[in-house]
C-alpha cells in the first residue's frame, strides 16, 4: 500500500510560489502519494483561522501529520497557522531574516508583491509578448518577424508552440515559430524570411519514435504519424539545421520549462521571470 | 542614489524555482535595484566551480556581498558554492531535513525532478490543454466546447487570452474564451453555444479607463479604444453577466497569475501546478 499524506499550500497571494517550492521538495520523496490542497489569498487573521480549522480537520483523520508549505508575509497570519497540528514550513519566515541581515535593510512586509500587476510597463511588455506568440505561431505571418527575440524552427509537433507560449508568458520574450516542412527539405534551404535572422534562430529536434507517438495520438494511422515518415522528416530537418548553422536541442525527454530555459541560456538572454 | 546588489539564481535544473523564490523575497526590499543572473543546469562540481568564479568576480567589485538563491540537490555541488563570498540561501538544504524528519522518510536526492517530462500522461494532458486554448481562443470555434473546464467571457482586451493560456500551461486546465460583442448586448443574451455551459462560465470585467488605455496602445484614436465606447461595452457586459448569473471578477489591477488562481478557487478546481 502506498503511503498518503495531505499537503497544504497556504499563501496570502496566488499560492503559486508555495506550490512550486513545495512540489520541488515533494518530488524527492518516492513511494508517498500527496493529496494537495491550495489555500490562496489568505491575507487576514480570520481567513487564517478558517485554514487552521481545515488543517486540523485533516490532522484528526489520523493519516499522519499534514504538511503545510506557506508563503505568508504577515506575522499575525502566520501565528495562527503555527498552532496547527502539522509540519509547517514557511518560506518567507525562514529566509526574510537572513536576507534583511545580509542586505542591512528592513523588509516592507507588504502582502501581494509577487505576481503583481503594479508595474504597467512590465504588464504591457508581457501582454505584447503573448500577443506576438499567438500571431506568429506556426509560421502564420512574416510581418514583424524582425521583432522576434527568438524564432524556433523544427518539424511539426517538436514542441515549438508550447515553448513559444511559455517564453512569452513567463519571461516576456517575443518568440515566433516556423515549421520545417517537406518543401523546405526539397528546396534545401530555409524560408526566405528566416535567412536574415540567423542569430535568433533556434531549432528543436525530437526522436522519431517519440514524434510518431505524439502525432499518432492526434491523427492515428496517418502518413503524418507514420514512423518512417517521422524518421525522414527529423533526419532532413537536422541536415537542414546543420547546413544552415542553426543551434538545436533534442526536446524528446525535456519539459517545456527545460526547453525554454535551455534556449534562454544558449542565446545568452537574461530574462526576468514574471 | 539607489543601492544596487547582484543576485544569482543557481540551480541544478531550470532555475525557475530559485528565481520564483528569490523574486518573492526581493519584492520586499524597496529602494534597492537587483541585477539578476540566472545560472541553470549546474549539475556537477566542475560547473559549480565556474559559478563560484563568477560569483567571486562579482563580489570583488566591492558593490556589497552578492546574494545567491539556490536549489541544489547534490551536497558536493552545494559545498562548492558555499565557499563564495556571498549570502547563500539554499532552499533545498534548508527544508529537506525538516521534511525528511516530518515524513519519517529519506529523500532521494535526485537532480532534475521538478519540471520534468518523465510522466507521459501529464505531458500529454498539458500539451492538449495548450492546443485546446489555442484552438478555442476568441470564440474561434464551438467544436468540442463541451470539453472546456472553464469558458471565459468578457469584452475584447479584458484579459481572457493570457488567462486561458496561463491556465493551460501552468495548470493543464482546458480553457476556452468568448468575446462579448455589441451583437450579444443587442440580443440581450449569450451566444447559443454557451447557454448550456453555465457552470463553467466565468467573466472578466475591467475599468473602462484601463480598457481605453490598453486598446489605445494597439489602435489609437479608434472608436474601439474610445473611452465612451469602452464605458458602454463594459456596462453592457456587466448587465449581461448579471442577468445570466455569471460570476465575474474585475481584472483591472490583477496580474495574470492572480486572475487565473482566483478563477480556480471560485470554480473550486484543485489543480496541479506544472
């Protein structure tokens, strides 16, 4: 029988930071299933008391002490949670002290600073990057292609679209993408619009065995998904990228996050995470 | 003069968790500018030594001790970084001990577990949610609308598209969106496709003054961006949503993250963060 444990993510904001930090720790424990509950926007003592009741209710079930990952800026709110019969790990409380000492500055203890829309220019840049990714998906248009920070190329279903959207949403990077199709292989060169933008081009390749799986889940028994065809397209795309001097990575075993951050590193782009 | 400090985010993976943790803490310090450097995929002692050199170089400039936020699973790698003349805050080192004790289990100390593509079903679900959001943006199609977990409605530029993409990318939620347009206001009812899906509908409203700014940045001096027109559309959209009993929130001062997580909470959807 697999062990189970209930995990709460408690935050005075969205809860995304608490969830992300908690997940990165929980992935280190194999053989335990974690039932996850996110309690977001807990920004008052009253709301904290409701959380406390919920955590205590879970603790009373006798399935082991719940784990509480929290990012709570306010001391009074945190104080309430601390009473829980739970393993409470607060990121804010743990690090803010050493950071204040190291910087020689007091922190402002202001709730709702992460993921905030307060900086209008940042907000506009991000929305513009998202609009750009949507408008320049799958070679839809060559308009404004000179504005791209990154142009991804690769065969259909090699991961270009999710990566472009992630780059836009998380990093505000303007990313376009172009599919490499049999016409490009026959012509033995890149589409004209891309030839002058070599320094922003980045390629995604993929194992043919994985590509046939992905394509097959959408269009089973098609030539498009056929393994031999996938092998041909991937081989030709790699020949083309090599000939054109385009850097590429193999996306096969990589998450969207891993692909996106590898590209930023390879293109030496330091970008702000939203 | 504003104080400056260099901050390093060091990770054996993408660095996204380290960045998110660091940002949530740094936003608490006003009046200091932070120059940010992300060093990702630091998964060997050799790479750690290169990081150390880079941090030491920064420290030698005399602009105050650099701050290092890290998420390093491997003890040997962490040991190298610890030698730096910097304020080192390692998230993993701090929390893994208490968590092991609380769970009564050893951790696996395996690098690259967060943001990993190891679980194929998760990967497919996420990609499918992204494809769904792309295909069902801006009322593009009513096909498969019954598959939507969430359907956002609101006037043009109220934040629907970024929110749908964020829900798909970060939470694997299938989100469609429909613009509310003057024809809907004249008809005094929702588009037919939406009427049977009331429980999944969620509205975004926005202050007309903000809407005119956003629309004006794309189409200056248009009727579309005109303040009176924005006032009319927002008022009519709210009348329609109220009449149809659709829950909505005001997106004006909210980030994409705040809108997305508020919707998940209001619709009582517990979702896994990718």
